């Protein structure tokens, strides 16, 4: 179902009261999106000053209460806490009798499917795993970014349609992920999104060291084009000295990084090796050029630690 085909919120059945446990960057944004779809946020739990401010900004007028009270008041509860906190939270809520039968209990962790909610399932809750494949700022812009955002959806088969409907109501696009595939799915997203931030930040630092006054302005068009080409063409979009087999250029890069930014050498070499492997496999890097290149990379980190004084 396309998001452009959404009915008017007032015409949709089964409006739900919504609660949020964990007012980090994700929960209030999802609750605000559900509110736009006609659901009604009624409670949020928040501990830190920052989380209270986020709740007040995105869910004005919604009372801040303890987690157990959120579960008592809401028919749909969003558990938006860090991955490592989630299992203990669910077990604790179940052990203290806070889980009400018939409640929709939704977590937003990419790592877990619905098995992490088994303690709540045994108490009668209805478990859903809805992970938005998006980075969040903790501001109102996040609600807009959910339009067209893919969600990794895992749920019992009998709740699959309900899970997908909630995603569509938030403006997202549901993508079914099998329970056993959740860790791989999450690793793929982290590899692409989280590591991209690190690479871009390192690149900007190096450009500043090279005397570039506005590295963001220089990188913006280049990285935008590279991302677009990669999404359209995959490995066929590879360019640059590694894909060409320019061993001398790569050696010069490594020497300069050792001199000016030794902490960046290991990352450069690791990504260059991965790029070389993919370029070879797809026929972009000629085998006769690969030998010298791989030799340079094999010795690439030698001396890097010693230079990092």
C-alpha cells in the first residue's frame, strides 16, 4: 500500500491510546506520527532532563509517568530504549505484573525480533518489532523524515497485517524481516549508516588539515553523487585509485596519513582492501594490477602505531 493512498485519519477504525517508555530520540517522534494518524498519546516515561524536554516538545500536554503507569494507561505501548536495556525492561515489567493482557507492545530495536518480548507475551501482550531505518535528531524534523522511511517489521503471523498497518499510518514502508534475520539486518544498516558518519567526519578532518576552508561544501556534491551512483549501480559505481589499481597513489595516501593522521591509517587500509576485493570480484580491477596494490595494502599499517605519538 502506498503512503499516498492513506485514508483520512478520522475515517480509520480502531484508534488507539499510545504510550511511550523511553523518551529518547525515537519514541516521541513515532508517537507524534501516530497522533497525526488519529491515535492519542496518553502517557510517556522520561528520566533525564533531555528526555523530558523532547517529550514536552513532540508530545505537548502528555503526562510523564513511570513505565508501569504507561502500560496501564495505553493500549499501544512503544518500548524505545537502547538495545542492551530492552531485555531487562521487558522482564522487569512482566515480573512486576505491569503487562496488561491484550496490550500491543512494540519495540523499535533493530537487533531484536519479537522473542525478546516473550515474557510480556506470556503475560498476554501482543508483541511487535517495528524498527525505523532512519537516524533521529530528537526534534520535530524526525516526524517529517518518517514519510517514506522503511521499517523492519517482525511479528507473529496473526499480527503481521496490524504491524504493517501501523507502519503505513506513520508514513513508512513496511519491510518484513524474519526473526532469525534481525541481527544480520541490523548489522547491514549499521555498516552503511553508522560507519558512513565516521568516514565522512574523518574525511572532513583531513580536508581541514589540507587547508580546505569548507570541507562540507566540497564533500556535499561529491558524496551525494557517490551515494546516488552506489544505490543505482552497486559495485559498478566504484571509482578511484583502488578500483583502478593505482598502487603508487594508494602508497602515497598511506604515507601522508601516517604523517598527518596516523589514527586514520587502519580505517583507510581496511576499506581499501574491501574495495579491492569487490572491484576484483566484479571485473573492475585488473588482476595484473591487483598484486602490487594488495602488496601495498598488506604493509599499509606498518609503522602507523609508532607514528601516533
